[in-house]
C-alpha cells in the first residue's frame, strides 16, 4: 500500500514538473516596458485620434501603456500599446495597437478597441491567437478572436455575449453582420 501511495505521489510530482512550465510561461507572456520613442509619430497616426496629440495635450508616451508580448518565436519584439489617457479612453474600452519588429522596422499588425486583450494558448502560423473583449453595455460584451495571417492579425471570430438578469451564463450569438464578413 505504501509503495502504491509513493508511486502516486511520484507521478503527481512528475506531472507538476512537466506541466508547470507552460502554466508559468502563460503568466510571463506580457511585460510592461517604457514607450519606445522611435514609434511616437507612427503611434499617433495609427491611433487615428489626432486631436488627442495636438499641442497642449500630453505626449503619446504619457497617454499610453506599453507591454512587450511573448506571442511568437519568429520575431524578437512585439508590443501592445494601449491608449489610457482621458482623451483616448471610451468608458471601459481603450484603443490599442500591436506592433511587431521585423528586422529594423516596426509594423502595425493589429488596431482595435476593447477593455482587455488576452493571449490565447491556441496558435496560427506560429503566433498566438489574441482575444479582445469590448464592453458594449453593462449586460453585453463583444468577444473577438484574431489570428495571424503572415502579415497581420485578422478577426476570425466575433460574438456578442448577453447576460440576462438572474443568469450566470451568457447567451452567445454572432456579431451583427458577421456572417457576411466570413466570405
């Protein structure tokens, strides 16, 4: 009996050692860093909110947060730049940009709005899929999944999650007009 208990304990310990690194790696997929000055002009243009960056407003570095994302092994640096300043934010939703550095050049690979960007464990062409949630109202959220297509991230799934009163489970339905976009 003791031998069986020891084997069970040993098996559990071995599984923890094998399974722990991927779980820990998930937590380290994003790291806050300083805003890269060389992206200042490009970020201002790509946010498409020129009024927020006019003279008298804080510089782009003060209106954003920058995180380095670990979403692929094919390029050294991927950044998530989120507009957090009062001019950029819209309630619980914020504009964001994802840039990847290919060689010496930065390229925008995603522009969106949402309350949260999550790195998913699923991958497409060696890049992690990204999930963006956008809070439409207190009882409705839009969930989008983006997949990399060798050049940029494209929307692959869009669904509306409605939370009826007295229910913990959301009602899911495709985003309006989504079926027409798939073709």
